[in-house]
C-alpha cells in the first residue's frame, strides 16, 4: 500500500513538473484588441508589445518579471510580435520569469492593419506599452518603461 501511495505521489509530482516549465502562449490576431481592452473590466491595465529580436526587449523583459513578482495583482498582458519559433519565445519568457504571465503572440504578420487597430499613430516599434486607464482610455509609451510610473498608473494614479 505504501508503495502505491508513493508511486502516485511521484506520478502527480512529475505531472506538475511537466506543466511548470511551459508558458501558455495564446494567439493574437486582428479583431482581438477590443476584447483585450474589455478584459480589464474597469481596472487599469498595461499591454506590453515586445520582440525576441529586439535588444531593448531582451534587456527589459527580466525587469517586467521582477515587476510582476512585486505586483501580483497588476493586470499586464504581453504580446510578442516577431516571427520566431515558439521555442524562442518560450526561452525568453522563462528566462525573464514571465512563463506564467498573460502571454500572447501575433499569429499572422504584424502589419499596418493590425497596428492601426491598436493605435493608428503607432509604427510598430518595440518595446511599446499601452496603458489602459480605469475609464478605458489608452496611452502609448514606446521604449523602456519607468516601472515606478507604471506601478502608479496600475494602482489608479496618474
């Protein structure tokens, strides 16, 4: 009996371990923007666009991981925009500590129509963070983010 219980515990532990090392990446495509914004349900939210091949993103993503560790209730969505393999995305997310964050990847080409739907004035540069305030009003910040300002914005501040 003890051996059966021990085998069951080992099997369950192995199953959890198998799931623990893989980020869940959801596809993002044209038409998804409004539903992502609505998912905030009246709370401030950040939507961060990044790329595996973006040197600034490589530098910044671990900072996002640290930010979320200290702000676990913050609503943040990450959207990867490069045409790279899922393994490359996964590796960068794992290294940054973002494997359990709300992660998306652009399922088709990151073209003008897709960017226009998000922000007509945005040219697609990464990293870019779009803050959605509690009233649903977006504001875009291209380049590296100031995490103190982000924390204030997500807590309902300016």
